[in-house]
């Protein structure tokens, strides 16, 4: 019989299949009944099924060989992966069916004319040489023309959007369906021919909130996700503008005419001076991609100990590669595993900046960061304020983006760099350590909910 044509699974579809299995079954890789379920096993199984005309195969090859014998999935996997198909097939079949990628079926053996238990790849997960880069899960009809925008989430720029039907979002007008990100849980609802972001899910930092409640066409969301645009194209429904926050935000902050900030701290009132920053070099993304240490070397850090097993199971051939190059390749393939190496803000856009003038800032003190006139972050500078700004938060190195780096430094830099009009940084020089600690503890109680979320 003719050799099957194994059309390779695209990186986008592989990423979506991995996310779907991780979300609906268990986080990859995982062990089930003595079989290690990996991305490679899922890829080979899907390619074997897709190579068949009816996208279906028997789970086991019939025992009596002849020229019309139907080849089962067990033999196909054995030939391509050199593993025991009898052990692997029942497990991978159960995983794919549980994830909604395949379904069980009956196949007629042409020799015995008996029904054999088999597995079929669902139509949404089938592909050919002219297929789009990833399937639109659960979508059809009018959604096909806008399917490309679901390939990458505009919020986290990692996950892929899947269509959800039969559920209703609390506080949102009833819709027949909505789109949900497989990585961050962001939700988009249809508004005519447009789509509105109504929920950010697990990511609530202001850096991610700028598109909340915005309504854009599919092509605009697609350009935002890829960093090639913001809000191009006419909007049929303008977003509701929120009123500006008053200067008397939590903590009773008051802006003075000279630009200073009056801040109540217990029984005393402190006056924080505005800090002027000089930005240069422009925004830079994928800073982590310039990390030079080999992947094998950074895994020796105890911070990454939980990643050793999945790396050896799926990416062992990349161990000698530079860690930054490895993570950048994963991101380009929309493989969300790259974020496991980064801190909460390691994948932001950063800028370089330095402190201007103010010789008093060579002393110790307390720094506060404001966002939309609310207290967002407090820093106790046990050394020079100037050194902290110029060397710690003013320039983010590739290593700072990793779990072993400083999430706080990345977070402050990204906020100041991406939201310059809505942010401000103020300083209060203070040498005694006890006084600095007291001021910091009091002010941390007035940090806005957005600031508390990732405070470390």
C-alpha cells in the first residue's frame, strides 16, 4: 500500500494543541499509566491521523497480516518514535479525546469485515499543505474571515483565542459566544463586526489594562498582538471614558503648586520632590533574547529547578544554545513555555533612563511611583537614590527579565517607559534607616490594588 504523506504540524497549531491538552487534561509533560505524554508524542499522533484519507486509524493493527491489512496507530507510532505502540496508544488516545482534539470511532477491517475500535482527528484539527497556521476551535461560518486575529492574544501575546459557546459572562450583555485566551484567560465578546475586550483574567497590572473595554476590528486586535499597531481602523463603538482620578487618592496624596507631593505618614506629613528622568534609546522589546548564558548553565540555578524535567523531555537538543536565543525562538513559534523562564514583567517593553540633576539624590531615601495619581509602588533605597534609579531600574539587562532577576525593577521600568504621561516618580531623602522603614511600611498600606498584585 502507498506510503502515507505526513504533512508536518505547524508551530501555531502545535502550540494550540499543547495549550489545549495542558488546560483540559494536565500540564505538559505529564506521566499517565507509565507513559510520558509530551509535545512530541502529541505531534506524531496528530500527524499520523491527519495523513489518513478519513483522518482515522484503528488503535491496534489487526493480528493477521495480508496485503489489505489496515495499519493501526500503534504501528505508526512505533515506526516513527521507536516506542511500544501497545503501551502508548491507549494513553495518547484517551488524552486527545479528553482534550477535544480527537474522538473514538469504529473502523471496518477489510479482511475480516469486523468493526475495530479506532480514533478520528476532529475536523477543526485537520490540516493540509494550504491550511492556515492554526485552527479556529469551535468556529465556523462568519468567523473564518476573522480567524487570523485569534492566532495570538493581544493581552498576553502568548496564548491563542478559542471560541466558547454555551456560557454567559456575568455583567455582560448576552452573546451567543465569546473568545477566551488559552494562556491568560482574557475574554473578547462580539459587538457587531467588532470585538470588545471585557476581561483580562489573571493579568491585572495597568500595563495590560490599556485595552480593557476597548472595541476594535479583528485586524486591529491582530496588529496590537504583534506590536505593529494600536488602534488603526475606524471604530463603530467608542469606548467609555473613565473620569480622571482625584489627587486625594488612597493615602491622602496632595499635589502642591511647586510640583512636590504632600504625603501624610502617620502623625507627620512628608513632602516628596518630583524626579525628572531623561529617557533615551527608545522602547526595546524581547530584551531577554540577548541573554548569553547557555540554557544548560542557567538551569543550574535553583530558581529554575522546576523546569529541568520539561526541558529535558521536550527541548534537550537546545541545551547548548544561548538561553536568550532559545526563548526567542519559542516566542516566535508562539510556544508559551518561554514565559516559564521569565518573571511576571520580563516580557515587557523597556527603555533606558537616567536621573537629571538634583545633587540631594546622592543620599538615601524613599521613592514612590504614582500611576493615574494613585500610589503604585514604594521603594526603600538603602543606598543612593541616584544609583538605584540609574543602575537598577533605569537599565534592564537581559538577565533581569528571568525568574532569577528582579521583577520589581522590570515592573517599574516598564510602567515608567510605556505610560510616561500617566506616571510619576517622587523622592524623599532620609538617612536614618528606622525612619525609612517606618515611612515605607505606612505608605505600602495605601498602595492601589493594581500595585499590590505583584508587589514583592
